[in-house]
C-alpha cells in the first residue's frame, strides 16, 4: 500500500481547518480552559480537523501567484478570527455569571476571602467560583459544547476559507454581546442583591434607633447568613437563567457567522 501524496493545496486546506477549529476550541468554556491538558486539546482539535477536512473546498482562485503569500497570511488571520469570534459568544455568558458572583460576594462581605481561580489564574470571589462551576455543569448538561462543534462544522457551509469578512455590523454585534455581559450579571445577582440591600437598610435603622447595638459585629454574620440563604433559595432561578442563556447561544453563533 503506497503512502498518499498530498499536494500544497490539500496541506494548506488542512492547515486552515486546523487553525479555525483550534482557535475556537482554545477559547470556548470548559474545553478551552487552562486546566485541560494541552495534549487533550491538541488531540481533540486534530481529530475534529481530520473529520471536517474532507468536506472543505476552499476557493483557491482567490490565491494568485503575485499575491500568494499575502493571501495566505490574510487567510490564516481570517481563520483564527472566525474561531475566536465563535468562542467569544460563550465567553461573554460565563463572564457575566462570574461578574454576578463577584457582585454578590462583595455585597455579602466575601471580598476579603477571595480564592485563586485555577481557570483564569486570578483572584475571584468564592460565590463567583461556585456560580461558574454550576454554570459549567449546566453548559455540559444542555450539550452547549456539542453545539459549538456543530457550529464550527456548519461554518464551512457559510464561510469557506479565504472568505472571511470583517464588517461594521459584525463589530456592532460583538459590542452588543459584550453589553449583554452586564445584563446577564444583573439578572442573576438582582434577587440576592435586593435582599442584601434591604438588610443593610434595616441595619442602618437599627443603628439609629438602638445605638447600644454594635451593628458592625451583628451585621457581618447577618449579611453572610442572609446572602447564603437567599443564594440557595434562588438556585433554581439561576439555573433557569443560565440554561436560557446557553440555549440562546445557537442563535448568536449563527448570527455572527452570517455577519462574517
């Protein structure tokens, strides 16, 4: 059995497929996190690239001899950008969830007990870390990671190699999805934040009416207890909001693909 000989066009096509898939899988939550071994990620990228490669037909007429190197460099940048933009949509959802946890943790008084997040290698609130882990479980439970694999395969039907186009509407959509980070954070943190705000108001009234009570000693454990109680009480709401955000990612990804 002879060894198949690949021409330069086939090698270039596979390299472009590998770059697009690799850029997306290195960014999306859970699979692309730093705690996942590099060998596992590289093997998964290579496996998906080998499966997708036979169905990809790049428009090589866009590569002319006089501008071959320029076209290839632009094509490489385009493939990487496609993967990064697709992963960006999921990252914004998880960033909003972590932001909500940070706000709740600060309001509860947990800002002084931050922990090192092994995913981002930064200090984060315990509440943010807890909500991130719950969101990751929901992400896997609704098969959102499969949706991104389907999206990267479907992207070759919409955007062939060398056909990436960065437009004003795409930039506008990215800014819009960035703003949705704060909307997601407010929706998730609003119930607990409202209760903690009323608790602070009640403590202020007590401090004015009964000056003998040391509000700082009483208020600190009261805020933690109240925050943890209502955090547990609102877990079904939190899971429902996260699930809705994850299922809505499919529409966002399809919109971004058409804008590119």
